């Protein structure tokens, strides 16, 4: 379901984490390296997320049914009426020629349960883009990593923020720290526990309504704020 798991000893985890971090800095497009870094450094964070999901009625349902954000399971989003969350997700994916099947598998988690939580965290990423209204450029991805860190406390997310901001131009860096970072820091704390949401069962609901229900603060347009 989530790929062949590899059991690592402590020193092996450290070696994979270091190698993945170094490789990702050299080539930030290597999703497999970023994924490996997240898994080898994120076990305590994923354990906390798992416990929160078990304490939530909807999160418990997600753990029981283990839905996957893959084409065969989310294709009904493309049939949803305009203005719904599902239609917004379908438009987001279609306009970018993205496929929900492109995520690298989880390999370095100790148990099936933790592997599923790590998989779920990886697969709901595009839902969060839609809900927060973030672009998929470097600034948008880095801003979403701020929210992901506040939601899950994954070290990889903060490392991605540092690495992403290091690659900004001076103009981008000013825009990020004056506009995107303050908003993301607020938005990540204000919203509900996003890992305990069964998104697929809300595809038919109005996008603005689900944003209100989950305390989502969409990203303001920087052009309208004169940034």
C-alpha cells in the first residue's frame, strides 16, 4: 500500500537523513530525497499526529478506512459542481497537469500505522494548496511548509523553509517575509487539526463553507496589499 518498508538502525537513519538533506540542497526538485529526509527525521512528529488522529472522531475514521489520494479514489472530485471543494481540487490539479499518483512511496517508517500517517501527510499536500489558495511556485511551496510545520512539527518542513528562502531573490525574500511568512504563521495556528480531516467526504461541500468550518485563512493577494 505504501511501498516496501526498509528497517533502519539509528546510525543508518542518520546517514540517510544527512545524505538526503545534502542531496536535496543540491537539487531541490528531488522529491524522493525530500521524502526520505521527512521520514528519517520525522518519526516523533508522526507519532504525535497519529495520537491526535486517534483522539478525533474524523481522524479515527481516516485511520480505520485508510483512504488514499490516488486517481482511482479521488476521481469523483472531477464530477463535483462548481464552487465545491472537490471541483476546486480538480481544477487545481488539471490546470497544472498534476497527477495524485506522483507522490513517492513511504519507506522508512517502523509500523504500517505510522507509514500510513506519513503517506497521508504527503498526499493531502495538494488539498492544503487549494484550501489556503497558495501557488505552486517556490514562494507558495515555502509558505505551505510553514503551515505544515505548525500542524505537524516535522523538522523537514522547517528545513525546507530555510532552504527555500535561501534560494529566493532579494525581491522574493522581501515579499516572503513581509507578506507570506506572517500570514502562514497565523494561518497554521488558526485552523483545525488538518491531519484529522477526511477530505474526500467533503468534496461535495462549498469551498468557502469548508474553509469557514476548518478555520482556514486563505492567503491574501500581495498585490492588493501593496506588498
